[in-house]
């Protein structure tokens, strides 16, 4: 499969010039599970390294780490909870103020951790200044890492958008769709008009500026329009089944992620087969998670799709949007290829 076709699955619009500064943006989101895990692991790693300077043996190091963790862990949790509760207020502030608040919260958390250890009788002379300084420094480093991770999304977005713009104007796709419309103009003008409207919506969606995420309901609507176009081309060779759970419609996805997955199902399942293929798109809410599957049969003897780069890009995009809460898997088994995604609701 050509890269221009594969990479169409990973377009994400770049913000318009100047829009980023005009819209309030949260520098870091302490309510995300990935941020919580990173913060705890980062603090524990820092504690372990610092304690090495005072430990006389391995057992002494383990003992000291346990004791210091008794104050560092509650302080870290307090920092995360406070930042999470203040999320909406922080989002309204300029980035510089958000950084300052995060560092100040870190200093307070450091003092809190020192107080916990002092109250437990583990510190004879509590190092208040050192604890506040350490908390502020760790907080600053953590926020800096989260900001760098967020900025790492920008080059990928730009590349993905350019790829999407190129792939959406692929000559064969445009010509095939227009030929299908021309064939219907005299015999079924109403159907031809509907086909051109679907094509117009697809191109408008690809060319317009969009946000970092869209709802699953929007992605399903767009995928349905694409499949309606392909249904005209392939007729009975294209057999689509939609098994959708309305409870999962509010889940967030990167823009234009689902439509290219069904497009790949058509390209690798229907197009190379004289008898066509069965395609199934399903969504299911399971607690706080929504499972999304795109499944298609493949012609006998055809192996798995050669889109390893594309799959890595999908994982990256889901990871940037949902971090550890987003999952992506794919594989071929018994003549059926399936892409499976899990996203939080």
C-alpha cells in the first residue's frame, strides 16, 4: 500500500496562525492518568537518586527511600489533586502564570511532605527551605517535560495534515467518484446529487481547520458518507455492517481517524476481490472505555496490510490525545483483518 494512502489515516489540522494565543490553553492536565503515573514515578526516581548520597548500604538505601517516600508521595498526590481541581481556572490564565502556579504548588507540596515526616517523628530538624526548594524544582521539571511532550505534537500534526490534503485529492479517488456520478446523472439524478454532496462534505472536512479532537459520532457520520460513495462504485461487492453503541458517541478521537480506516478496509478487502468483502464497523461502551473496531474480510492468500508506519502513527496520535488511556491494536486472523481501538469516555 502506498504511503500517501496509508498516512491519510493520521491527518490532524494545525491551528490557524494566532489562534493558539487567542484561545486559553492548559499547559498541563493533572487529571490525566498518564500525568499522574509520570509524576509519581518521576518523584520516586528523584527520591531514589538523592537518597543514594546518604545511604551506607543497599538496605540502608531501601530504608531511607521508604521513609522519604512517606512524605514525598502524599506531597505529590496533594500537588496533583490541587492542580486537577484548579484545572479550569488554570486554563484561563496565560502560560507564564500557569508555570508560576505549578512551581508554587510544588514548593507548598514540598513543605507539606516535610511536615508529614516531621509529624511522624522521622526528622529531628525539618529542612523546610530545602524541602520547598526541592518541591519547586521537581514541579518545574515535571511541567517542563509535559510541555515538551505537548509541543512534540506540532510537527506530527503539520506533516499529517499535508499528507491528508494530498491523499484526499488523489486523482483516482476523485475521478472514480466523478465517473460514478456521471453514470448516474441521467438514470438516477437524485442519487448522483447525493453522491456529489457526500464528496463535497469529505473534501470540506479534509480542508477545513479543526480542533485537536472530534467526537466519535462525528467520525462515524463522516465514515458513513465515505462508504455511501464507495457503495455506488462497488455495488453488491461492498457489504457494510454498522453495529454502533450510542452510549459511546461522546468519546474523543483525533480528526479524520475513522474514515481512513474504513477506506483501507475498502482498498484491501473490496477492491482486490472479485466477490467483494464484508466490512463491519462496531462501537461498544464498556464502563468508562469505548471499544472501536473496523473489521474486513480479505481475499484468499492476501497477507496483512503493509502499513506498519501507519499503525505506529495511529498509536502516536492516540497516545498524544489520550496518553496511556488510548489503546490501538491490529491483526489478521483466519482471513479477517481487524483494527481495534480503545479510548476513554
